[in-house]
């Protein structure tokens, strides 16, 4: 659903986007090339910084085996806490080369 909310695919197409491999490294829209927030244990403040570091390294071509070829734009989406079924706090950061 997050891919749909971010506009990476039409509503209802998030599952297909993943199933077709578009979000994998080498796919049309690589996502979480470093393993994402869960791999990092999701320490609230640190994950936001880690996301920005990952985007910066990608845009500078310094991500080694995780490098997205030709990376020009990076988007970090970080949320925490809950209010009902929604995130209580949300931050979206977009960086470009």
C-alpha cells in the first residue's frame, strides 16, 4: 500500500509491482537496497539518518553491491507510532543528484 500511496504504482497494483520484481535491485524502481528499516532494528532517530546516508551514497555512486545504476533521485519514507491505523509521525525526504 505504501508504494501506491507514494505514487510508485497505481492503486491496487502494489502487489504486482513486488511480484514482478520492479522493487528489487536492478528492477525499474529499486526499494530498500540496504535491507530497509527492519534490517536496522528501526531505532527511531537513527533510521531517518540511515535512510539519508543510504540515499546520499546511492546518488554519489558509492553503494557497492547495492548500487542502483544511474540513480538520480532518492526518496526516504519514515513513520512511527500509531493513531488508529495511520502513522502518528511521518517524514518523506526526496534527494536528487
